[in-house]
C-alpha cells in the first residue's frame, strides 16, 4: 500500500481557491472509483509551514500509470484541471510506501 501525495504551489492568496478546485477533482476520482477517500489540506499563511501549498493525498493499493491502457479520466477532473493550473505555479507528486504489519521486521 502507498500514500500518494499531490502537491501544488498556489499563486499568492489563491491557496484556498486552489484547494477547493483540488477537492472537486478528488471527489470526481472518488465517484469514478479510481481513488479511495481523498484528503485535501492547504496553508494560505494562517498556520506555520510552507505558505501557499495545497496537498491532495490518498491511499492506493498499488501504483499505476495514468497512461495505462483503458484508463479514463473523470470528465469533471479534465474540466477542472485547467482551472487548477491557472491558480498554481508548480506541482509534483510524492509516493510513500506504507508500513503495514506484514512488512514489520522482527
């Protein structure tokens, strides 16, 4: 199992708006049964940490290429993607393997 984290750097004063669009994209993937529960969080400068960040994260059983055969993007996500790109300056994706009990070392 993996934790997948998508990070965006929002333009100044746009983190909350970008987080709203990201949440709608995440919901579209949930509704299409392509992702489990998605969590969105952001920092618009009201809390410590990197300012103007928007993060979407979810748990995945396996890592799959978005270019895999037969993959269909939810229509809502393809409509909202350009809106999110207008509100952000850069993005990246991070992958972390989750430590489950079957992976424990003695």
